[in-house]
C-alpha cells in the first residue's frame, strides 16, 4: 500500500504509547510500519532528496506535532512517553483520528505552527485552495525553522557552560563583532553562573567596545528587571555605553521596559532571538536542502 500521510500516523503513534511505557523512535518506525502493513519497498522509499526515507520523515513530523501539542513528551533524545493529556484523548471514544484540525484546538500547537507568521495563519494546508503555493512554501519553511530553533535550545541546555561560551563567541564574530574569534575569546574568557561576561570589540579595530553578559538558564525561567539593573551597573563600572544581554530563556515585560527607558544602549536577546540569529548566521546548523523558486524572465523574450 501507499505510505500514509504524516497526519494518518498521529493517532496510531499515540495509541502505541497508551501503555505508558517509554518507546524509542526506532521502535516506533517498526511498529507503525507493521500497523499499516507496509512492505519492504514502502519502508525503504526515499524522499526526492535521497537523504531520508518517506516513512521516517512522516513519522518524525507526526511525532513533532504530538510533542508540540503536549500529547507526548520527550523523556530523552529520541525516546517518548504519553502524557496525561494524551491518555485523556485516547480515552475519549469519539476521537478516532488525530490530525492538524484536531490539534488546532490546542494553543501550544497553534503557537508552534504559526510562530513567525504575521498574516492570517495557515493551520490546515491540505486540500485547500485559499493559499497560493508560495504562501504554503513560506509557511512550511517557518514550521521547519521553528522545529530547528526548538532543537537548538534543547541542545544548548544539554551542553556545558564552556561550550555555551564558545557558541556565543562564534555567533558574535559571525555577526561582525569582536574582531576575530581569538580576540573575542580573549576578551570574554571568564565563565561562571552558566554564563559569560566581558568586553568585546564593536568592530575589528576596536574603535568602540561592547559589554556582554549571557545567561544559560532553563527555558521556563524568566530574566527579570533586577538582572538588567545589575547589568547596567556593570556598564557604569566599565565606563561602557553599549551592552548585549543574551539568554536562553525570556525577559519579563518589566525588564524590556527598563532596558528601553535608560540612556545606555542595551540590547536584550532572548532564547528565541538567539536561535533565530544562530539559524541566520549558520551557527550549529547546516544546509540540508536548497529549493529555488523561479519566475519568468520577460526581458529574455524581448525581440
């Protein structure tokens, strides 16, 4: 039979976890292939890129959506377990299929698929004619980007403070600050409190300096106004007028309002913005596929 769409895998995926045990993703590939009676040819069929099987790709996206909605949780890398909400869904006998329309009842799902979308959200893009192919491509690109950014944050929090220090150095240099990596490393150099503090060059020649502080805090934490006030106090002590505060978590509204109200130039970069910059400047990520859209060159046909 043809390989089912990724939405078709959602309910069977969740059902496999109903016993409450932990399951590895590799186990679920096998179990779900058996559930749909897929043959060997189906199982090894590749995407057009040739880099992944269609089966693994579709089960992977079913897993991602179930996880972002909170129906399953990641126990550790590539190991999953059903949540109380997932069990509640399975206990509801009126639910026989889980798809994007069903998941759109959850705000966490909507937040994930529509993050970074400024216009009208695209929740269910299957079979509809309201959105143009280019809109759909752009929307799906955002979903892929959102997933990578979430994974980047997870990996950063798993790594050591010294690794976080090197990451910040590479990012700053990639953005054009700090001179060379050697210069930036020497300027930053100190680690502590799961972060780094130091003075970096704003330009290669060091005509102006920027004070930097970074906090590798858990995602559920919040950087409050007192943390920013202490940072500004450090700026005064260093006789610096510019500063960058980078964190893996988020800033409170009061912290952002305070940073905007002072005469010092202080840039706040939260976890979402940090991973956005990493994505933009290719820090911790690499190109997998490149798709180029083209338009008709009317000038070529001028006689």
